[in-house]
């Protein structure tokens, strides 16, 4: 294998790993993003709200 092909494959491997890690981080941040509580959801009891807060 030529030196040029080795360098190109090394760089493309780094890019693939970086893209996979970025995708994983973005997936986790979207999954754990907490939306602000709407005033309409004030009907929940304190017990239900406490249970939701301790779920994570």
C-alpha cells in the first residue's frame, strides 16, 4: 500500500470516529434535554412531580 493511500485511510478513519462520537453526544443531549414546564400541566400532584424529578 502506498504512503498516500495510508495517510488518506488514516484521516478518513479519524473522521469516521469523530463523526460517530459527535453523533453519540448529540443523541444523548437531545435525549436528556428537559423542556420547560407549561402552566397547563400544573394539575399534576406534588407526588407525581417529585417522582418525575427523581427519575433521572
